[in-house]
C-alpha cells in the first residue's frame, strides 16, 4: 500500500515538474536569467528624466514601445526561463513617470509580443510574432483576439476607422514535383492495429530525412491582413512583386486613400545585401506600384511615416559594391517618396537604425559607435563588462548633428527602438544583458 502511494506521489511530482523541465527552467547554464528590460525617458535636450528597469526574475526582452494618450507607455515584451527557452508574450504598461501599472500575458502560447499601438479609447492593440492581434481596453481587460494567418508578423498599423493592418510574411513548403505525394513521400502509415498497410505505405518506400529538403521548395511571401475595429478580417493579401518576401513597416497615405509597405525582396545570387522595396497599395490591398529604395543589411528595422509630399522611409543603407570601404558602413538613410511611391530625395544620417523623426522635423537616434575609425553606429554592444557607452544623438532636418549625449555607462546592452514623446522629449526601449 505504501509503495502504491509512493509511486503515485512520484508520478504527480514529475507531472508538476514536466512543464518546467520542458521549458529549460531547471538545469544547465541556460537556466539562469539573462536579461532585463530598460526604458529610459530623456528630456528634449537628451538629459535623463527617469529610468525603469523591468525584471521578472527570468530572461526578459522587448520588441516594441508606444506612447499612450495619458503620456504613459506600452511595451510589447516577452520573458522566458532562459535565453534559449520558449518565451511568453507579455504586455507591460507604464505610467507617465515610469511606474509599472501592470505586466500581463498577451496569450497563453509560446511566442513574443512583437509590436503595440495605442487605440482611440485609451486602450491598446498588441501584435504577437505568430500574427495574433489582441485588443486591450484602457484598464487592461482583453476585448478580443484575432489570429490573422500571418506566419511571421512584424508590424501593425492603427487606422482612422479604428481597424488595423498587420504585415509580415507567410512561409510554407510545397512539393517540388507533381508525383511527390504519390511516390516520393506517401502518407504516414497507420499504427499497428489501426488498419492494413498498402504496399505504397510500407516503411521501405518512405523518403529518408536526408532526402526531404530536396523534395520541398520553401516559399516566402509578403503578407498583409486588414482587420475591422472589432477584429474581423476585412481582407488579406500575399505579394511577390519584384520578389517582395517580407513586410517590415506600414504607413497610410496623408489622405488615407492608400498604403505603403516597406520590406525586403529576395537577394540576387551572390549579393551581400537585400533589396529594400516600397510597395504602394490601394485601400483594398491591390498593388499599385513598387520601387526599390536601396540595398540594406538583412533583417534590420525599417521605419515609415506619412509626409505632406507622400511618404518617408528610414532604413539602414549598405553599399552594393562588396569591395567598397562603404560596404561595412551602416549609415541611416531617410528616403522621401512622392504619393506615387517614387523616391524623390534621400538624406544620410550618421546614426544607428534605432532612429525616429522628431517633432521639430529633425531626427533622434541612440547607438554605439563602431570604434576603430569605422563610421556608423550599432544598436548593441558585445562588451558585457559594461564599459561601453551608448550615445543619444539629435540631428536637424538636414541631417546635421545638433548634440551628442553619452547615456549612463553600462545601463543597456541593446537598444531596440526610440520614440519621440508628446512633451518634446524621447523614450528609449532597451535590454540589459546580464551574465
């Protein structure tokens, strides 16, 4: 009898511990927390106003920051037991002076919160990496959640009618030929006792794992989904204009009659960079025109906004000539597009891609100088001794540097994004890596 109770106790203990073990929370060097979220509020002249460090006791990270109507901030975040463990999407709300009002899960699935935008009622909409949009009320109550079908989502845009547009990419695999299903990789045979196997379903005819990559073609397409204010899908589109494969940013036209999305095309064979494309859409998502802005390092951020002349796109440039000294220089470019989506002006900034436009028509950026005489600024430091210093830099409307402020040494390891705030100051979203 005692042995039976002991067995049941052991089994129950294992069942309780299994999710923790599975997530990597126990054992190994990756079981220790590795990062904290840092939000730094600066005044209009770049001086520190307040700092909030968000530490759940686990590995914390963040991707998006937005100022809210009350002057507070919303953070699209995530945490995990360790750096390489599955993460959980989180939504953190701060008061105007940086106090944490709440910190809650966005969904129950393993994912990250990718971006957040304010809603007209004082609430927010949070986008997760797997394309789910969750709408929160002002008090943090979930109003609705919608799975959009975007495999990898990166950006969400709040529309004037209260709806949303989500952009990213969809990724899937297709057989390389028509005989694949019948010959190369038949259906999985049933388990013993569930039915008789046909000769075509015997294990001997199954494709070996090593041969699977040659039987599939991986397809990646840019994808955009438009939602109504209550989360219903109004339309969804996939795009491959000029091999467009990835949407990073979205903006509505000044008159709200069109949209422009900025993203990546498939790089040509042998290319060291990725084509950066701007695709103009009509209100129902139909492509109108596409333009190539330049060549950019892969998977860097892109920022867009409407302009009186049309649209502006901030991106990180890379020389198309691999032999050029400028090939390693990562200057930021502000491209002005007319209302037809054609580039009419480019402006260069000696800044990192953690950059934004300011209320007075200039620019603000936070970055780490590359050092060694190299031009340009990075968004992260590999020096975990915390001796490196990030710089806050303000530029005028021509791209000329107005001031450069050193941020507190060792405060951050990676800057994720910066925003201009309604009081004329700036907010910096960053991560502090901890050994």
